[in-house]
């Protein structure tokens, strides 16, 4: 397995880990009971139902990166850093515009610029703590 080479790569892995978590199956599956499928009542309405595609399931590379990111957060981050990094990652998952700084700053009761600074500081701190603990044989 590769490891993130720099802080930007670790940031990408963190955002992809949040997306991977949403792709995983739920912990408790809904019970399927015997029932009739939903169908349209009028003959003219067949084929005009709204279609919402589901997320594709996660592949093995995404799950490996997800496990590595969780390991780094559990082992090398404080509780506050974990909350900051994971909240920011989930707010930016599947968004083209990135992390919603205003929304996250309201959760932590601070300004959006302060929130961004806290996120970057936490990201750098966790990345370098994780790299310091990693054995030298794994660098390649």
C-alpha cells in the first residue's frame, strides 16, 4: 500500500476516506418484509418516474486508504483534532466546491477563517506525527 507523500496528498486521502465511508454498506441492514412493489396508478405514467442513482460501492484501494486515515486519526490526533478533521472531510465529501467552512465554523463556534487555520494546523500535525512513527522500511 502506498502512503501519502505530503500534506496535500494526506488531505486528499482524508476527503476520499469520508466519501468511502458513505459508500460502505450500513451497519444495520433494513429488514425486508413481504410487500408489493410501488407502482404507478395511471397507464400513461409508466416510464416517467424519477431515477436517483445509488453510490457505487467502495473498492479495495479506497478501503485500505480509509483504514489508514482512521488509524492515523485514532493513533496520532487528539480528540479535538479528530473532530475538526473528520467534520471538515464529511462536509467536503462529494462537493466540487470543497469544504463548507461557514457551516463547520458554526459547529465549532468560531470564524470561518479560524476554522480553516485550525483544519490546516491539525492536518499538518497529524501527518507529521504519523510519518514520524512509520518505520523507515515503508518509505519508498
